[in-house]
């Protein structure tokens, strides 16, 4: 299913991005790992290559519009097309009420979790329209559907990702671009 497909995985240097990249590479996909930490990206790339998979890296801060545009341009110039994308990069800081959350922290979380997906989707769709379709998956978290105290900025950004995904899925179903969201929840067990 993924043999010879070309895709982007943001936040590909760790966690869910790393696991997805390895899994897709094992299925024969060429994965382009994007993130801010070149060392982490190189480690995952090398791990994939040791498994006889194909991977490249592209250092980018996906919260920035220009970095998303450059990432997609890199993939198109290098491989001629973009078949899939997993907009996975995201994060949040310490849990604290909104009145104790600084504007800088809130902007960082919203920029990374929402703008990073929005900008990515915009340029990914443009590329997919040029080659007849593709598939995009956005990491929205279970908090894209429900609230959680202490991380209002994160919850708001993930709700925005769900809304974006729903709107774009309707807009581009006709041209053959599937857009979905993953609503995972990380469970930590304490003993």
C-alpha cells in the first residue's frame, strides 16, 4: 500500500512521529522527517536506513509558514510528488490555569499545534493537487474533542485542528485528497 509512496512526517524525531516513520518505511514508503532537532531526525533516519528503509530529513520549525512551504518544495524538487503527510509535531508546557499562562507560552503552543498544521496542510494540498491526490493525517489528540483543565491553550489549538480537518476534508474530497485526524490520548501510569 505504501510501496514507493513519498510522504512527510512532522515531529519525526521522536514519539509517535518516529514510530509512524519507521512503520511506513518498513512498508516501502520514502519518508521525509521534519522537525527542529537535526540530531533526533538523523538518529531516526539512520535507524530507518539500518532497516533497509528510505528516509531523508528536513530541519524546519513547522510553526512557521515559510518552513512549511520550503519543506513541501524540498519534497517536490527531490521526489517529484507528495503522496501523504502526517502533521504530527506538537506539544504543550506545564499544566497551569489560563490566568497563570504567559502570552508567550500560549502563542508558542497555538503556533506549533494549530498554525503548524494549517500551514502544512495548505502547501501539502497544493502539491497533491498537482499530482492527482493524496492523504493527509493531522494529529489532533483526544483534547480536540473535549476539555482539560490546566492546558486551555493546548485544548483550543487541538479543537482548531479538528475543525480545520473537517473543513478541508470536505473541500478536497472531490479532487481525491483524503484528510483525517488522529484523536489519540497518551496514558501515563504511575506506580
